[in-house]
C-alpha cells in the first residue's frame, strides 16, 4: 500500500469498550494541533464485549478513525501487524488499548525523530515511573534484565506499547507471535538503530489486564531463545548498485 500520510496511529484492542472513546479523543487532542496528516487505526482483536459496536458508533463523527476487526482472536502482535499493513502512514505510532499509554507523548516521539539520527528507525517509549502493581513491576524488571543480558538490545523498557517506527522497516522484520516485545532487538538485527524516550505511564481506569505474570514469563523465555537464535543467524550486508 502506498504511504500517503505522515503518521498512522495503530491501537490494538481486546475487550476495551470503556477505553476506546477516551483514547481516540486524546489522540485527536495530541495530533490535531500538529502540521501533519494522520489517521488512527483501532484493531479489534475479536473482543467479546461491545468494543466493536462502540468503535462503529464513533466512526461518523471521527473521519480519521479506521476500524479493523479480527474474525478470531489472534493476539496483540498480530493486531499490531494488521494495523501496520493497512496503514497509509510512512511512520507508525502504536499505543496499548488500555489507556495506560498517554497519546500526549506522541508529539515528543515525533520531535525526537525530527532531531535525531536518520539511522534511528524505532523510538521506544520508556516508562520511567510505572503505575502498575508491585508484582507486575518486579516481573517486568526481572524480564528486562534477562532480555538485555541475552539480546544486548540496550533498551530499558521493551514492554511499553508506545512506540514510533518507520512502516517499511517494521514490515521487513520477521513476524512471530509476541514479536512486539522484541522490536528493539529485531530492528537492530536489521541494521538500524533504536532510541528510548521517557514517556508518561498511567493507571488503568477501566477493563482488566489481559496478561498474568507467570504466563507472560513462560512465553517470554521461549521467545527469548528464538530471538537470540535469529540474531546469531543474521548477517547485515551493505549493497552497492552500479551506475
């Protein structure tokens, strides 16, 4: 698909009926004053509540809203990829659908990109002051330490859903379930650079978390081994075209 917009905001959602409307309004408030063309793609991962009905009702009053729906539940990584593939923006910003990421931080990521090194293709949100439970923060801290030691991705917080990246670079990465947690390592594997940017983090005010600490840790260990294997087997080769 040709990229005709400056930015696409991709929001994966599952059972977030009370969060989608406030989040859309915040995205509009954050991006409306900026001199850029944009769209917001909410990807409903087969919600079992009326999230899809709420999004459908929002469409007439919000022309920049696009809604995509998975006919079967496929997970967050698949929802993100669905949104990116359908996006018309050259750059993609992602937000978690639970409202804990602050859309007001998107302009800051864009500013970091505009003043940054062109080799940086991923600007990753860094939740300096997390608003999660103590057990969740501890589990995340432990997982980040293990991941950093094994993958050497030099990223303090890969679990933050707020990210800004170039669409073409993302679509060139290998896809697998849960890949959204390893974007810095995958982007570096592809020969590009990443930059972590401090962002706000908020408490969840509606809905329920979709992840348990134990289940996430078990899946994460399997994924870590797979990503480490990908990195070990990769080669970065510069290419020259003859005139």
